[in-house]
């Protein structure tokens, strides 16, 4: 009987609860035991009461709840080998032989490292008498399955991360609200959105709200010319009779010399050069909270079920999969490949090699 642990890790994302619900119920439906690991990897490191067997009714009503009800953390201990040793021991002591991790890029990288180190960790636990050889029997192979939960939509090998569309929807709703007050006063608003080094939320929100200008890290404007460019775009719009100006700035926006571009930089420019009455709105964690939109509920439920199937399909020979969605179909990609590709894309973007970043993105689902 498989004992499957489910963890939510990293920044919370709408849809994580529906993913946990789907995993718990699919596991029970398929004759396995499901364990919620509380507070992300911290729960694995601490063990004990942080690991709780879940019953069918424990996740009742979770489909529409925002955040993550089993908690999450950015766990420093799990980044250290001693933390992963404790985590491995706690899993074995509790009989947990498979882990489904719902988190972003960093959390899945951690999961991949844990999987790769697993045999070594077991050896060390036996060598240091933390566990006996008979205790580790049957645990030689750790099954890990990744679900991508993050508002940033910054993971390769999936078209959409769980939570990204809910966050996008909240950003659009907020910009619509801002539009009304901007129009009334004929003001400019600089809206800073999350996404870390990924401009997906900013770009999509810009398109969906008809923003005047968008700053994203993937397309840094000229360090010496961006001020002129945005001013000419905004004044052209104003000359056409537009009463409001909305500029969306991704929190990780940079210029071509890799200097950060902040909402304050943009505001100062609009005030000093164009004389616009300008305000800044930092949407902050509003864009991460609240209940998930239908799309996120749907993909997290389907992917949660798929993750349990992937656990049951797993053999020592098969690589740990990450469940994604591509062209509306569920896909399984080796977690190690998805993590590596995500890093390569990020490195190419950092080096401003956008052609390489694009070709890596294009190649990610190639046969
Ligand atoms: O990764 C999700 C995210 O919301 C990013 O967009 C943002 O940069 C970061 O997390 C904020 O992290 P925290 O909530 O720990 O401040």
C-alpha cells in the first residue's frame, strides 16, 4: 500500500488547495494512504505532528479556498544537507515512500535534488545509526512527482502553472478599478506587478487591460532611450484624447544595461517630462490571494489526479515526472529536464540572449 505525502512549497498560489484535495482523494480512491505535510519542506524536516494522514472528508470545501491550507514556507533547512537527511529519516519513520510536491521553480529544484541524493542520504542514515538497514528496506527508490504551483508562470515544460491565471485575473480586475479613478482625474498610474524575473503576468495583464506601456525583464528597453520611448508613446496616446495612462511594471524589470527599472523611476519620468499627475500602485500580495479561477481549479484537479497515477506508474528506472499542461493536454516531463530547461532559459535571459531563450522555449515540447 503506497503512502503518498503531499507538500505545498514556496509562495502560495491559488489552486494549491484543489491540487491537495485532488491528490488526497485520488490516492484514497486508488487504495493508497495520503499524508499532508504541513508548512512545506519544513514539515518534512520536523516530522511528527507536521505529517498528518488525510481522510476523504478532510479536504471537503478546499476546491474554492485561496492560499494553501496545509501551509507553505521557504525552508532554509531543506537547502542544507542536514535538513534533507532529517527529511529522509522522517519520511521513512512515517512509512512515506512517495512525495508529490506542488510548488514553483525553486521548490521543484529542491525536490529534484532530494530525489538525486536519496540513495546517499539513506546510506548516511544507516552509517550514522540513525536508521537500521532493515528500516530502509523497501525505500531504496524515492518517487517524487512535481506539480507546478506558482503565480509567476515561470516554469518550463508547462504552458500554465497552477495559480497564474487566477493572479492574472486579479491583476486585471485591479487595473480595471484603477482605470476608473485614473480616467476621473485624467491621471497616470504605474502599476507594479509580481512575477519575479518572469514578465508573463505583466505582459498578459498589459494586453488584457490595454495598458499604455509594459516593462518586462525579457525585453529590456534601451538603458539610454527608454525614457524617450515611453514618453513618446504616452504623449501620442494623450494627443489622441486618452484621459488616463496605465503603465505596468514587472517587479523584475531591467534596462538593457541590466539596471532595475522601478515603478518610482517610471513615475518620476511621467511627472518630470510630461507633467502628468501620477500615482503608483503596488498590487503586492493581493494578486496572490483569493480563490482560484475555474481554469486553475480545473488544471489542479486534473493534475493532482494525474500525479497520483504517475506515482503508481513509477519504477526505479523511470525518472521523476513533472505534470504540466501543453496545448490543453496533461503532459509528464522528467522533472530533471524541466528544472534544467527552466535554468537554461533564465540564464539565456540574464545574458540577454533572447534568441536562445526563445528557441529553448520552442524546443521544450519537441519530440
Ligand atoms: O513566486 C511568487 C512570488 O509571489 C513572486 O511573484 C514574488 O516575487 C515573490 O513570490 C514574493 O515572495 P514573498 O511572498 O516571500 O515576499
